C-alpha cells in the first residue's frame, strides 16, 4: 500500500477565510427570508405568551396559589418537589412511563415529569398530599388495608391514579380497573393488591 501524499489530514486545503468568502453569496441570498422568518417567530412567541429566560408565574396547587420561578423547560415535577416541597410525586422516570409522578390537573391524571410548569398556569393542580389531611381519602385507607404498597415509590402515583379513575368510574369492573391503571408501573409487583384495593372500594361503595 503506497504512502499517502498531499496535504496533511489536519488541513482541508481550503482556508476558513476562503470558505467564508465563497459562502458569502449564499448567505446574502438567504439573509432576507431568514430575517422575515425570525421576525414571524418572534411575533408568534409574543402573541402566544411563550416566555424566554427565567420568569415568575402563579400555580394553583392543592387549593393554594404559589408564586414560583421557572424556566421554559422547568417541569411541574421540579416545581412541586424543589420549590413547594411536595415530594409525593416521584422522579422515577422522566418520560412519565412509570406513572410515579401522577398528579391531577383539572381533575385529569397527568404525569408531572412530562408537564411543563408553564403549561399548568391557570389550572387546578392536585397532588397526593391533598388527599391526606384531616379526612384520609378512602383510596389511601384501602391501600393500607390491602397492603397495596411495598417500597413505596410507585404508591403516590397509584393512589392519585386510582382516585382519578374511580371519580370517573365508580362502578368499574375488574377488567376496567386493570385497563384504567395500565399507565402506572410497580417494580415490586404489587399489582394484585392494588387491584384488590380498587375493587374493594367499588364493591363497598366507599370510593367517594
């Protein structure tokens, strides 16, 4: 095999200055439409209320209004855990596949790890902490009675998911319960006891 000759691999044969000069025409040709597109993006951002950088917003969490500081990428889970000290929702899977960060937003179960804090403005947010005050929720009692927890990391998400499901399906069948809770994962495998707890609430009529 012959030895390689020519310019060293560290040089491309075209200087940076020459490249920039050669690409000047293309850059000039695209400058105007690019500027227009950028201006249109700025207008859309302003009109849609999208923010850039750090800003303060208000969130309605468990019946109380809180001023929190967020970035556009800040998740609701980050706000709940690190600004409001509500640690019931767990960061088990940031893509929401475990369901451990389940909260109620306007009565619907959603994963706080995949919900931007900015998207929760003007909505009613309820965490598992809202269920355990003076009158312990029936779902929590059922989880204790049927030993529907083990390590506990998935438990808050399951409790919120069961509460949301029974609110909408007070007379659910066993099959419907299984289908309705398929967005929550228990790595300890306590599914049977979770289903038993939910089924007992349906049969006993104590799911209110």
